[in-house]
């Protein structure tokens, strides 16, 4: 059985339609793919709120189930993005506008800004929009506390000659300690 791109897309589409039918929703799921990610779009129905869940939790769970089914059946494509009633698309547009407002504040104040913790997809949007405006970003923290820090336009880095003496002095200070430790264990 062929488990290539087209088979992966067809399986994901059918699997999500079957999952939705367990909730009593018989609808046609639109499936496409972009950059090795299967995009599954569920049209707007009377069950939008239920299927999206609080802050998109149910939608992400459906996405996880479809992705896991693809992996367990050895399909070529296993990354999945489920969007219900264009919820993610609208949310991403709102976030992009919010990031642009943050960027204005950061440029005016000249100070870095820590953004509230957010999921990986939202962090990618912050990185992308800030990068388009020439700002540097970094993700910090772990798990649910992972967040983005947006830095104002970074000053020019010191020249390599200015950096090297500090690095060399640290290395020479550490090298004797590293050499002494094995001698102590040999005695």
C-alpha cells in the first residue's frame, strides 16, 4: 500500500471526518498540504465552540490524534494542522497586529519586552513578525512558561579583537583546574 503524500492527506482527512462523526457532526473536511504539513480545515458549524475548546485545547487534541494515527500507520507526512472555522487564521492575524503594537512600544522605549507565555505556534508568529521589523527575539523558559523576549534593534556587536582577550583569559583560568582534577583522582 502506498503511504506517500497523497495517501497521507487522504488518511488524515478521512480520520478527522470519522472523529467528528463520533460527536454527531457529519461534515466534509478540506485537506491540503504545505511544507510537509497537512492542513485540515473544518467548516463553521453549530459545534465550533465545542470543537475549538478553551483557547484551542480541543482543536490541538484533535490535531494530536490525527498526527499520532499517521505516525502509527507509517505515513510519509505526519505533521498536521487542524483549523476549525478559521479560528487559528483569525487568531494569528490578531496576534500579528498585537506584535506590531508591541514593536512600536519597544522601538520608542528602547527596552526589551517579555511577552506572556504562549504555545509554539504563537511564538513562531511573534518571532516572524518581529524579525520582519528587524528586531531580535529569543524564546525563554520551559513548558507552559515558555515565552518570547523581543529586543530592540541590537547595537553593533563588538569587533572580534575586542571579544577575544576576555574569552582567552577565562580559558586560561579554567585550564589549570581541569588539569589538576585528573591528577587528584590518580593518587
